[in-house]
């Protein structure tokens, strides 16, 4: 079928074959080629969710760490110390 979209060739390895076998049980009406596309889309969705979960985990860690490190990076204290050690 003519298309202007990129095409991708995939060789069915043992691992991919097993994934396609599992996918065929879930989507029995799809051809193996359609299953490759479906698995790619489903995998992309999962990665997007995982990225969101990881970003949230990092945000929470920063919130917790921020409370423990309060005042460590106090710029006014550092400025005062700098001015005392290096007067103009």
C-alpha cells in the first residue's frame, strides 16, 4: 500500500516471536505484522506512563531532600562570607 510514512523492517527473533505469540492471544484477529505495530504502540504508552511515574518520584525526592537541606545553599550567608573574605 503506498504511503509517505516511514516503513520499518523487523526480523522476528525468538524473543519477538514469543511477544507476538502472547499478543496474538490478546488480539487474535490481528496479523503478526499488525501485532508488531500494536506492541510498539502499547510499549510506547507504557514508557510514557513509566516516565511520568519516574518524574513524580524524583519530584517527591527533591521535596524531601529540600527539607533536609534547608539553609545549606543560603545565598545571603554565602554572599556575606564572600564579602568578608574578599573585600573590594
